[in-house]
């Protein structure tokens, strides 16, 4: 039998013991029914009924055992017995009692009418006690150990008194492998306050959390309301993070729907749980409609965004997926992951630089991709400030060469991954991405390929983002470094950003700059503070926060739109289209050619050339 992801074999000796106890239960229930019927006096039982009892008992035992087997009473794992098993017992004993009644009439061995009801009741009680006795004794022993303090474990508070909490408590109650002790439950529904859920008190609403942590000596908090919206979740977790307790939560509502709620499914609460907004949803049918059966290429496919693009594209049934990346380790990792998860996927992983014209042309000529996602780029702002020519070579010229190849070899769509740093840029990385957007607009004017760009902000957990840096600093005991106490950024998760990129690609008709709604901006200081608290530390006592000053080219805040751009809605309320800014295409091509030559010759004043192309670029900030 399967339980909790493993096969459980019921030993034959245990089945034999159950059968012997069931036989004893049938005999005792049958005799006790007569004994009770005749006023608890053996001498009052007429001899004829004792003889009838002897005549039918053997047949009754055989028939009863057959019904028990039919209702799988010898296949259940009784240490995990639940309401389902109890229902099976009631059905089995009811069938057995009815069968005995019929046998008595057919064999002319009639018993008093009340005997049949008493027999059914007693048999049900005895069989239930036999089946549930082991579990009840173990629960009582656990309760006794809790009261005497002999059981050492982790004191747990549950947030939520619903179905998910009930399933988690059931597992804590029955599993010998969990070292958890549920001490109390918090739920905002006043109707359940003061009641018990599986013997655990529901002490009140969220206002009780901080008080209860001290009163019950709580070590860990489990958030067990998978159906709650993001705002409610954030409000609870904001309180919980002040307790210094470890916090875990169910990942999502699907766990409850599938009945897949268990302690093993709990995950550590991450910083994205505190963003306070609903996860972004996309129309997967639209994405499936334009990716299915297509040859799709992802440049920079080993990076944070590129690899997630590959994962989501692979799930949408492309004809072939081509990953292009210059870094072989990243490319190898995503290759192995996709081969394992999608063994039927036609996957080609190629090591190449988008700066190499001949190599890129050769790849396009060989594979003829229908859709290109261009994620290859240098993105680290401080590093590009000290190597500005590399930003131009890789970001601008790499994009231009890849876009030209897409045009030459008849790609249907070319989607550029851009950034909010392209808006009124104060750094060379942002300025280079703005030129990339202009390249896309230029190519769209003279090509049959639909060229579009998707612009979004910071991505939680991506390579080089603040979250991995903060986690490393916390693991090393601090300090956590923040450039400025007032610096703010827009954030979304990698999977959300990539989902919206795919959706925008489905909307693409050519020339658009899609802008993703990033929600409300977040202070980096708040991220650092919350992450320290979620890690179980106190800010300023256990882990210090150190302000290091703005880095070269860094803004206090990022923008998603330039003043000249307006917003146009799409079918997805999280995706907008920025109105393209007009520019002189002929002049831009000449400037682009000169910019490439300047970068190749390692000119020292590349920023001046960039400023001529991007008037909104102000490197002094």
C-alpha cells in the first residue's frame, strides 16, 4: 500500500492477528447481544437461543470475515486511519449484521428482534476499537508526553484553522518522523476562537501572534491558509517576521485542491511573499498558440531570464528549442535540466557570441528559427561603467547583428529583453539598452520580421540581483550592504517576468515597446530588513545594515516610461504598449555604424557618442 510517497507492506502476521481479533469480536458481540437482551443475566437466556447461537456462529464468522475483506479492512494502514476507514468499518459491519439476520431466517434460527440491532452496534464498536486502538493509544501517549514535557520537539503555531491546518495537524499527530508539537492556532474568524482543532486551541486572531509566541514558547510558525490573497498573506507574514521564529508556508492553493498538504510540502517563506500583490497570471492558451510547433531561439539562454524563458517555452511544445550562450557552464546546466524534464524535446544548445557575425548568421541559416528571444546582454551597471566599450559591443552591436540575421533568414518574431534602466539612463548599461530598443524600431521599419522590445524592472533572485547578495551577507553574519536608505526599485519574480515576456510576444505586431506593470516600487532597505527578519535575526543586534553610497551610474529610482511615451492597454492588464519615439532612421544607422567602430577601437570617449544617439542619457545622474 502507498502512503506519503512510499510503499507500505502490511506484514502477514499483522493480518492474521487482525483476523483472530475479528473472530473474537464476532463471538463476543453475538453472545453479548443475547446477554444484554436478557437483562444481563446468563440464567435468563433460554436454552433454545444458546443452541441457535452455536448453530450459526461458525457461518456468521466466515460471512463476516468475507465482508470485512470486501470492504478492505485487512488492507488499510491503521496507524493512519481516518474517517474513510471508519466509514468502511460501518459499511462492513452493517453488511455482516444484515447477512446474519437473513441467515437466521433462512436457516430457521430466529433470534429476538432486538438481538440483531444490539449485535450490529456491538460489532461496530468492537471492530472500531480494534482498528483505531493503536492510533488512539499513540495519540494519548503523545499528549501525556506533551503534558509531562518528556517529548522534546519544536513548538509550532499554525496560522489558519481550515482544511490545510487540519491536514498538517493530522500528519503531526500520526507521523513518528516529525519532531513537531502543535501548541496553538491563530485564525481571524471569530467564530472559531476558543475552540479546539484536533485538540489544539484556536487562541484568537492575528493580534494574538506576538503574545502567543512568548506564552507558548513557539519556535516555528506555519502559514496554512493557501487560499488567502496576497494582501492577507503579506499582513500575516509582516507580523510573523517580527517574532524571530522560523516561518514556513504552503506554496499555493493547488496543494489543498489536490489533497497534497503535508509538512514535507511546506516551503521557507521568501522575500517575494512580502511583496503584497497577487501572482501575475498569463493566458497560457495564447502563448501556446504561437509557440507550439515553432522553432524558437533564446540567446543568453543560460542566464537568469534566458533559462526561465527556456523552461517555460519547453513546456509549451515548440518544434525545436535552440539555446545560444557564450558561457558553457550556464548552457550546460539548463541543457541537463531540460533533457531530464522534457526528454521528448528537440533541444539544441550552442556556444556562441552574439558579437560574432559569421557564427550568428551560420546558426540562423542552419536552424531557421521562427521566434527569437534576445536575452544575451551585459547587465551589471557598475561593471559596465568601468568597461563601457564592452557594453556597446555586446548589448548594442550584438543585438544589431542578431536582429539582422533574424531579418535575413526570415524569422517571424524577434523579442528583445530590455530594462527600465533604458528610460532616462544615467549609466552606460541603461543607455546601451535604449539604443537596442531603437535598433528594434529601426529593423521593424524595413523588415518583414516583427521586432518588439519588452521593458521591465528588477527581477527577484536573478543573477546579480540584491536578494542573493543579501542572503550571502546574512549567511556570513553581515553586514548587509545597502547603497542608500531611500533607494527604491520595481520588482517581480523571474517566472512572472518571463511569463509576461511570452505573453507580450503573442501580442507583438511589430515596432512595439511593451512595458510590464511592476506594481508598487519597493525600498531596498525594506527588502534588506525583511530578509534579515525572515532569517530569524534582529536588525542592528544580530545583523547590521551598512549604507555604502550610490554606485557610479546608479539612480535613486527607476522609470518605466519616458515623458514622450504614452501607454496603450493590451488584453493583459499587466502589459502595456509604450508609444514609439520617432527618430531619424537614416541618421541613426550612420551613428550606429560609427558607434560600433568607436567601441571596436576602444575609444576613451564612447559616452559622448552614446549621448549623441540617446539625448536622455545623463551620465552625471
